[in-house]
């Protein structure tokens, strides 16, 4: 494309349907891929763990964004759904001796089913009522996990063995990185393509105007339940990955704070944007990790900082959410978009 | 029988505190249409300001007065800086901004006071009173009385004072209220200030029972079943809802199972949402989809 081109023009349906249109996009994608591949070779063990957390968060955040960002159904039950995924896989593999892959697939299906069930209130409720209903599902699921002892082990931690894949025992963060990366990439591709299908378009129609969606033939009942199921499937995968990667499953990993963290990710990243989910997951995991690192480094000079670390993390977390919502409600994805536009149109403003 | 009386009094006392916390919540929802997830953090801030003021050697009545003043300022500040820019945004965004607010407030409190639970200075009469053969702690009775007084005062405020009537007018129809010369901005600020004040008293009562710690904020979450049961925008609803939820939790804990009692409010919440989403006394204005 010539440097003076002022826009992207499609001359065939094929080019319009393509996921990427310009050479610059391919170049950026290649660059991003190179960085992602290079990360485990240059990162310190601490940052390698962080990278794995990010990968899992990407899968979960894409799942939540399908529901909240694309379908417009807020969910505060993310932590509970992650727990369903983690426990399903862990119990199948540990107690019943199923292969890990079967456990993970079962976790995805099980979480999708549970998500669809807890999505039923969405058929009658909108907005804040739905937020409160899903808040209740979060508490009810965690209650079940804590008290259904003969299945989940109750408040005791459930220990899972390290799985083997292609003859490699997945016992280091470095090996896990590639597995998690593959899952995150698959989730990204699936998420992006979902919104090029009728199913994804139906979700967006419900978000934009549910009555209008119904009028043009979208069955809102079916599609709302489907949105919960599809979204929870992603979340179930994230939960199962957490279980096998950390090898310890406890209910404390899946509290309301986790639900809020995931909501924060998609808000900071950008509601209704798959790439936004990725930016948000990276941002919300890297910033606390970085603050921890800085506090560790400054422990000598400023002992106050290290001591008050959890409080500072909490405050900064809240502040990030508030500032993003007030100044850039469409998140990092929108900021990135504006930066690209600025470069592309320079020296003109628009 | 004695167990029953004991459970009833404890349940009613908890219900009274819940009603106080829920009052602030309902005030904000009624006047501004915002779901305030930071109500628990307000309780926390209220409890800690009283704790700190008494720590500085103030008499308890002065400490409460100081906390009320700080709460008013804080409420108005939050409304102006955080909620005003969010007017007209989607419910998801507004809910998240209050969640962020809760984190910030909790973080600030933690930086200043740490996480170690502290004892609330004693100025509410302690001891036991005989009631139908059971010994009930006096502070629980005190909580019931105080909550009744505060809720009564708020009811009077809404029916008798000009400001209260202005608030109800705004809740009913903002445009019409504007044409009658009511400043909607001032009413919004007042709603947040009053919610913070009711949270100071709620926080005082919670902290008196559980001690001053981060736990106080957790009380803010059981507010949801209370307000949904009573009706999101109803002041009498908060009292009835608070009493029902408080009693239900205590009876479940006493007769069935302690763990179950923590989740029972949320089961009630889901059932109510399924059957009667506007609650017992709420205005029937829910959008059906």
C-alpha cells in the first residue's frame, strides 16, 4: 500500500473478510510473536511465573469479555466459574485417574454447563440486578466447594500431580509457558473468529439493543444462555490450567476478589475487544508484580513501602479502575487505536 | 426457649445494623440510581475514624461528631470527583467505579491502620440483661435501639424536612424536580453525604461487636440480600429486609449449620430475584427482557 493512502479500501469480499488487512498489521503480529517467544529465555524465574499467570488470565479475560464486553451481561461470578473448572479437572485427574487432557476438556464442558445454569437469571434481569444475581452465584459456588467435602476436599487444599505432555513432564515454569501460550493463542483465535460468525453477531446485537435483536430474529433466551455457556467454557479452561500449573487447588484462589480482578482486566483493556482482553490481562498482572518487585528492591531504604505493600496494591488497583473508567472507559485497546491513528494520519489531526 | 430468645435478639441486632448499612445503600440508589458496592468500605472508614478520634483522646460523643463531619466531606468529595463524571455511563461501568472506590478506601485505611484487628473503645454499655429467661448482651439491645432511632430520624427527615422532600422529588423524576427549582447536584451530594453518615453509625455498631478490622467491610456485602429483599429504593424495606435476613442467618446458624448460615442470604437473594425482583416494598419498575 502506498504511503500516501488515506484509508483501507477493499476490492474483494475476500480481502474484507480477512482478519488482518495491512502489511503493518502483519509486521506488528510478527514482532509480538517474536517477543512472546523470547520472553521465557530472557525472563528471571519471578517474571516467568508472572508470564504464566498472564497467559492464564488472557484465557479467562477473553471468556469474561465475551459475556460482559460483547453480550453486555455483567458477571461477578468469574471466581466461582474458575473454581468449577479447576476442581472438575483436578478431581477427575486426581481422584478418578483420568488423563489430564480428558480432565481439561471435562472442565471446559462442566464450567460451560454451570455457567449456563447460573446465567438463567439473566433471562429476566438486566444490569445491576444481574450483577447482584451473579454475585450470589459466586458465594453459592464457593460455599459448595468449601462444604461438599467428600468431593472437593472442603477447605483442605487438593493436590494435583504434574501432568506429562509429549513425553515431557510439565514440572517447570519454562515448560508450562509453552502449554499456556498455546492455550492463550487458541483462545485468542477462537475469540476473534467467534465475532465473525452468526453466534457472535447475535451476542453483540443483544448487547446493543435486546428488544431490537429480538425483532430481527435473534432468540434472546437461547443466545443469552449460550453467551454464559461459551464464556464459561473459556473460564473453565483457565481454571483447569490454574489447577494443573499450580498443582494445588484451594478455594482461596477463587474468591470475589478474583471476579473483580477479571472485570478490572477487561475494563482496563477494553470492553468488547479480544485484543483489549489481552492488554488488560497483561496490565493488571504486570503492574502489581512490578510494584512488588520495586518494593522488594527498595526494602533497604524504604521499609515502609515493603511493609504496606498489600495496602498499596489494593489502593493502586482501585485507582487504576477509577481512572480508566473516568478518562478512558474504552480502555487500552482504544488508546492503542488512537496512537495508531495519530501516526497514520500525521501531520493531519483527522 | 432461651436459645430461641438469644438467637432472636442477636438476629434482630444484626438486622438493625444491616438496616443501617442498607439505608445508606438505598439512599444512594433512590436518589442517584447508583449501586454502591463501596458501602462496606464506608462502614470501614466510619469505624476507623471513630477509633482514631477516640485514640487521640476525644470524648466518645466528640469522636462520633468528628466522624460524622468527615463522613459528610468524604461523601461529597466522592460524589463530585468519582460519580459525577460517570453520569450516563452503563451500569457495568458505574458498578465497577464503586468497586474501585471500595479498593481505594480499603487500601487507604490499611496504610494508616494496618490489618491487625483492634478493640473498639468501650462506650456502649456492656453487660447482660435478663429477657424471658435468657441473658442477652446489652450492646446488642443498644444496637437495636440506636438503629431504630436513626432509621426513625431518617423517616422523619424524608417526610417532614424540605431537603428530604427535595430528595424524594429528585428520586421520582429528575426533570420535574429541576423545573421546581431543586438543585439535583446538591441532592446527589447530599445523598452520598447522608449515606456516609449512616455508614459511620453502622460501622460503629459493627466494630463494637466484631472489633475494628478489615472484616467490617465484609458486612457491606450482606447488604445486597437485604436491599433486594426489602426493595432497592425503599427505606422501610431496609428495616424489614434487615430484620428478616438477620433473623434468618441466626436461626440457620443456631438450628442448622454455621457454614450454611453464611450462604443463606444469597440463596434468598436469588429466589427473590427470580420471583419478585423489586422486593417486598420496592417500586415495580423493573425492566423485563
